[in-house]
C-alpha cells in the first residue's frame, strides 16, 4: 500500500495550482513603476574589430533614455569564471576578459555591442537601428581542430593561441600505455557530442531596480541560484556590497543549467538602473536566447577501450576537444574536466582510465553546463565504445557490461572519485525484465514483416550528483563552496516556513521538501511551506543544479529540523516536567517515554513564542533553526537503460518503440515527481540523439536560431506512456547523507543518448548494413540513410 | 554558397561590357533594387528591398567592380546591410567570350549571409541566392538584347515589379 503522506508518498505538485492556472509570478510578470526597457544591439558577425560605434543619431530618437557601449563599462569588472582549471603542465587555464558589452572586438554572433535604454521596447529597438557601426570583419574560428592549428586566427588577441587548457587526468601515461600494449583487443571510436541549446520554456529576463534613498539594488532575474548571482555580480562585476544587493529569482520556467550562469544582461540591468536612476527591464526574445544563452555539449572525442583475451576491460583512454565558445561562461571550464573526467570509469572496474581534454576558444556562443553537464558526454563515449567492442568481439553487449561491473563498494575509481554504494547488477536485471529482452527476437521479426529494421540498444550510466564536497572541489579549482543551507522557522501556532538555498524551477521542491519535514515531525504537510529564490529571505545557499537539491539542501533542511526537534523536546520536557531525554516525538505528539503523558506539537510551538511557562534560564524562546550542510562525497545515481527502435530502410527515419529506464536513485521521497523528472530527462536525451543540433557555418554564422531549424522533441517523437517505462525500485541508499538520496534530475538526459544510438546501429546491422559502426547525433533520417548507403 | 552558370547573349562582347558598367542597367537588373548611384570607377551605392523567407529588409550597400579587363572579365563585389535583418554579401566573377551569335557570359557567384538572415533563412538561402542570380542575369540579358531574343522562355520581371516591360532591350537599342 503506497503511503499517502510523508516520505514515499506522491502528493500532487502544489505549485501546479498556480502554474496551471496562469497565476505564476515569473520575472517577466514583474514590472516596476517607471521602468525603462533595454534592447541589446548584438553582433551579426562572428568576429570583427570595432572601429567606431556612432550613437549620435540614435540618442536623439524618441523615447531614448541612454545608450550604453563597452566604453561605459571600462573600469567595471568582467563576467567571472567560477572554476579555475590547472592544465597538465601545472599552469592555470587561460582566462580572457569577458566584458559586459563588447570592448574592441566582437567575438560571436550575438555578442552585445550596445544597449539602448528607452521608454518603450519599440523605441529602444527602433533607436538601435540608427546606431552606426563601423566593424571590420575578421576571419572566424569555428572548427576546434582548425582553431588549434598553428597560426590560426585568435579569438583573443592577448592570448598565445585558442587553447584554454590542455588537461590530463586519471591514470598516468606509463600505466595506460602498458595496459594498451598488453591488450588482446582495442576498440577505437571517434565521435561528436553535438552542440545543444537548452531552450527552457521561459526565456531569460532581468529587471534591475535601484533605490537612491537607500543605495540599494534589486535584481529580479531568471536564475537557478540567486545567491551565486549576488556574489558573482556584486563582488566581481559591479562592486556592490552584498547587504546593498538583493537578487530575486521568482517562478522560473525551466533552467536545465542554462540559468545557473551569471550573464551580461543581468549585470547590465543592475548597472543601468543606477546609471539611469530608473528601473531597467530586459526580456529575451527566443531568437536572442539562441545566441546568448550558454550552449551545451559540443565535444569531439576519440575514445579507446582495451580488453584482455577474456573481454575484461583493461584501460580506457580518451582524447577530447571541448568547445568553450568565445568566452568562459561561469562554470564552462569545469564541465569537460571535473564533471566529465571523473565519470570516465563508468560502472566498470577498468584498472586504467586516462582522460585528455583540450578546451578551445572559438567564435561561437559560450558553452557551459546543460542537463547532465559533462556526465552525458562521458556516458555517451564510454557506452558507445563498449557497444562497438561487443559487436567487434561478437559478444552480447549486456554480458560484456555485466562481466566488467564494479560489484564491491565503496569503490575508488582511477579517476579520483569513490562510489559509496550501488548495485549495477540489480538495475541491469530490472531493465531486462521490464524490457522483456527475451521477447525481442519475436518483435524484430514482426517489424521485419512490415519492412522495418528493429534494433535494441542497452547501456548503463553513472553520474556524480549532490554537488559537492567543498573541500574536494576547492582542491579541484572551484572558486565557490558547494554546501547548501536551510532555515526552518516554526511559527507560534505550529505552521512552518522553510527557507531554502535550493531553487525550484520545475523540480517540485515546494511539494517534496514539506514531505520530508512533515515525516520528521509527524505533522500535516499542509502546515509547511517552502520559501526560495530571494536573497533577502533565504539563507546563503548555492542554488539548484547537478541534481543537488534534495541531497544537499534537503540534508541541510533535515539537520535544521533535527535542531528544531531537539529544542522542541526540551520545551516539551519542561511542560511535561520530564527530562528531555525521555521525550519521544511521534505523529506530532511529544510523549514521556513509557507514560501516557503528552503535549501536542502546537502546545510546544506556542510555548516557544509565548514563554510564560518556559525554561528561559536554559533555552531561548522562539523556534527557528538554520543548518548549513556540506556533503562528504558526491552521490552516485546509476542505472541501466534500454530502447527499441524501428528504422525505416527507405527513409532512414528512426522511431522509438519502447524505452525502459531502471534507475537507482537511493531513497525516493516523491515517486511521481521522480518519474516526471526521468521522463523529461529522457525526452531531452532523445532530443539530443534524434533531433537537436546547434549548427554554425564556416563563417561563424549561427544557422539554427529558431524552431524552424532547431528541432525540439515533440510529443510524437517520444514513446507512448505505456512504452515509456521509468523504474526506480532498485534502491541502494546513499551512505553519507541523512536522507539516503542521490538525485534524479539529470539521469534521464545522461543515460538515454547512447541507448538510442546503440539501438539504431543494432537495427542497421540486422538489416545487413554491417559497415556502419557509428552515426553522430542527431541520428537524423538523412544521416541514417547516408550511413546505410555508404555515403 | 557558390553557383556557376553561363548564358549566351545576342550582343557583342563590347556591348555586353558597356552594359555591365552602366549603373542604370545595374539598377534595372538587380532584383529589388530601388536606388543605384555611383560609377564603375568609384563603385556603386545601392538600396535593395528583398524578402528572404521570413525576413524582409531594406539592404543598403555598395557594389565594387574590380579586376577589370575590358571586354573580357571583371569581378563584382557587393555588400548590403539590412539592419536587424543582418547582412548579405557576395561576389561574381564574370567572363565574356565571343561566340557564334553573340557573347557567352560565364559567372561564378559566391554569396554569404549573416545575422538574422542566416539564423532564420539558412535553409532557403541557397535557393534564394540562385534565384537572385538567375533573375539578375536574365534581367541583364533582356536589358541588352530584348525579350524577343531571350532564348528559352520569357525573362523574369524585375522583382520589385516595376517597369521592366518597357526597359527590355532598351540598352541595346541605345547603343546600336
């Protein structure tokens, strides 16, 4: 019998009442009296030298308040990068300046050259057309290989070349080379992890406000982490002390990582609100989003897998070029390194793993974390090369994986992390059961009878979530702590507000977090509300990304609630004239153990705020506690995924017939929300595998900047719900956080792309197209058809 | 995007050459051209109104003639800025060869677009550029030789729908 409340229950999402009735309060819904509007004049060239920006004609146009260019930001800090990578020679990464508005050069299509603030958006746009630009176009660097060639055009003239860093990690070269030398078989695969645009439903918005009376700034922004923005923008860009800067991220309509970062537009609105002494609002258009939201992925990789004569994995070696775009976005440098290299062992006990990554500047939009961030790239290459090896060796791909599984925990990988717990055999067996692997041959026959090729793709994945142990990431170059914080404020009548550092932008925290507190206190969830997204209301937490909210912020909330319980027991002990060590809390009642003497939750909370009969000499009145929680380790969700596709040999079109995920997320608080997260993640993974591609031409022109050219997955690209099975019944609880939870937000997007591609290759082989060993994503009909036909 | 084509014009290479250098001819032939001024020596300034897929814009730009070998070959280079719509630029290497019945005009065209044109119109830009080149050289052919000698099919009207009819063949009549 499933629970109907508390941990393990699936109450409906309470935030949906406002989201589904049009009552959400998104940043674009926020309008401040007297606000002006900004339109950014963006570069339509990928690379050029700015000779002159003549704003004189535009300044006299109707409604124009002020026009800003890069010159207005001289002396203002640039947008900082939050993670310093040390390269294989011990040198710091190259960290070029990233001005709020272009200074001297434009470096990608969409780079903001000037900002027109006007009474209306139309007036701002019209005036921007009157700005005379004298820009000499320079050759653009788009291809990473060409960018690294000697003598290549440089994105940043003050750097020696376009290399941000050359990073090596994991097993040393001697060990790795020796393993390859002793191998009975080596499988090599070259692949591209396609560049994606996150495309949250709500585009980015920023509203800057300034109070001259108090010298106080307020920024309303579409952020996943308002405190991070306050710190980065206040301390590094604009020099505003934190007590004079409030950052509010209200309802946010999807983030997927792209709203983690500190962007030029929000710094601009904050700056301009003071400079113009007027609130300034910016709302991104969808076209702008394509050329100003940080993109995702864009890795080019060669991976090699060495196996001994018994098909045991001996070594993995990778060589990746990772596109940084034109500037280093906030966490760009960490994605291809620590969020990617540390996962290259996968679910396997491979003794030697060496990861090589060159990060490259190009004249493209900056690239940063997107749902999964480095871990999908790791999973894709590893699970594709294993599949290729199985095919070359003529062995069952499931059996090959199984024989190489890590089975003993904790397990220290050759790539720095220690998996605390897991059971990869359990998820594999669950996947086989749900997929009905045994019935595949018959289903393939049925497809063939229709003239279709049917393929089965399987793979495993592991990810490091619950980001992150601060002392560890500090050693790895992070310039921030990655703990989180929660304040549990119990009101006099017993209702509770929980102020959390995590930010909910689709995850359902407002529903899930109260389930945990309610379970701990034995009170009704309806008595508990979550407050998030406003630095003036919540403790200094680090926000939501990397599937961290419940594992890190939820743990802080548990610790704060434990403090509440301890104090409440003392109060109850006083009221019951018993020792607090004898007080038990159950179902919202404090009872003296072994007696029928009890007081209710509400009696205790009232006593805390009306301390007439209260041990004031021993404890303070009030009932409010804060806890900061820094995790001891990452969490390691893992699973086994499978999908069946049909490929139409006439057209190359791929249809996903069935998808199964068997995940181990540790303990699950709200199964319905977990399933929704995985459904959404897999849909995005299917989007990457079959449809999405952010394309540039050789001149650095962005070719896919609308939904006419950038193919998002639609309902009919995703299997019907009956064939879209997400399971999380295999649970090995995390050993180091109080809830035993691991995180589920990114798993679907990490695990699913190789599943789809493996299935397509399998289908083509069944049709006799055995020369096809790989097709790069998106596996579009034209690419499949070309591969089948040897083109 | 690159295109190569050739067509035979019923006029001598000298007549064709003279027509290419004439801003009035260029204005009549560039599809969507509403203004054209300047000279072959100093370059032309042009205003062109065009719709590329979903993007309609007024392009202001320049056309420069270079590598001129009278009666034989030249290069046309143009660049137009369309404000928020982005930019278009391109060049054509034109070669003239005397053949039986007139002059063979051979062209290699290279066209590039940027900004919103590339972002929203890239799928259709190849077809669009080919259409523009076809229209330009068809217009040019009719301007030089008149419609009755246009070979296969009727020449395309000027894209802005202006008085293309009465201009047909006018240049040849003028110089012959």
